[in-house]
């Protein structure tokens, strides 16, 4: 029987490199990316924010430089964050959701952002320093192997990032590992209404568009459950237009908890 593990690992690494290159290009050229819902010159922040799920007030209360229109929801709005909590953002980009969360958890709280793109992490750290955020920490790393201690986080958020992971089950298992017992995840992401064709999945350049890696909704939820989470629930759901690949996708925000 042929062992395809080596080939799969090579494919996974190619996907990560393509996604990393794509998001490096986004931050350097100041263009929108995954959501592709923003105007390309990024001038209409209010329109973009509303389309993704943010309020104008949200965006006005964080560094404007952190907002690149890359999300497909607003997980912070539904996460019910409390003062003093420790939050982890998977795929934090330039820091938009980290800064939103930081405003909610206050001075005694901490928000950690993890991203694999060096330029995104540099931009986020620059934004934090420029605007005086003391309760944030941006780390370079991949979400399948988080640079975070076991049982150390109260809440995990993520916005249109896990679909970019070539190993989603490992990502959810990592999320489970770092959460405290009773902790929760709040994830906004894109899922497919029908299986993505293998020809699309094998086109590594298409992964940056957040559709090539999308799972069918049922499969996505099952991976969360398989990682050990309970009370898996879709809190919001909306249609998402994808013109480039002609695949029907849906934006969802999912909540789940790690059992005590």
C-alpha cells in the first residue's frame, strides 16, 4: 500500500508558503485579501466594516492601520469577552481583532495574536507600539503548532483563517490544548456548500482566496468535535459571493467549549 504521508506533507508546506507569500503581498501593497469585500484602495472603511460584520464604532476605536478587510465576520462581537481574560487570536494579521479584544479585556487582560507572516507580525507590533497598547502580544508562528502554553487561554478567536490551514484537525487540537478547561472558541470562517473540486484544492495559488481550502460545513463542524470540543453551535450564518472560482460558500461564526 502506497504511503502518501510524505507527499501530503510537501503539499501542506507548499500551501503554507503560497498563503504566506499572498499575505506578505497584501500587507506590502496595502490591498485586501481573503474576504476581497473591500474596495481595492481601502478608502471606504465604513462600507467594508459593515459588510464583514464590524460596526463603524469598532473600527474607529482601533488603529486604522490594522484594518485590511481580511475577515468574513466579527468573532469578537459574539465572544462575550470579560475584563481580565486571556484571549488568543489565530491568524491575527495586522491586529484588528486583537485590538478590539484588548479594548474589552482591559489593562488586566491579555490578548495574544499568532500569525505566520513576518510582515503582518511586524505591522501589528508597530501598530501596538504607536497606539500605546500594553495588553497585547504578537507572536510569529503557525496555528497548527501554536507558540502558547497548555491550558493558558480563556478564549480563542479567529477570523477567516482556519480555512487557510492545510491541517484543520491539527489546528483545532492545538486550540483545545492551549485553552483552559471550560474555555471557548469563537471562530468566523468560510465553508463550502458542496465539496471543493480536487483540481481547485491542488491549485496552491487559489488557497489565499480562502475558498480552495474550505471544507463542507458538516465536515468543518465534525473536525471541531473530533478535536474534543463540546456544545458546537453556529451563531450566525450568511451567504458569501465568490466570483473567481464559482464555488458557493457560506460565512459562519461557530462557538464551542472545552469541557471541564
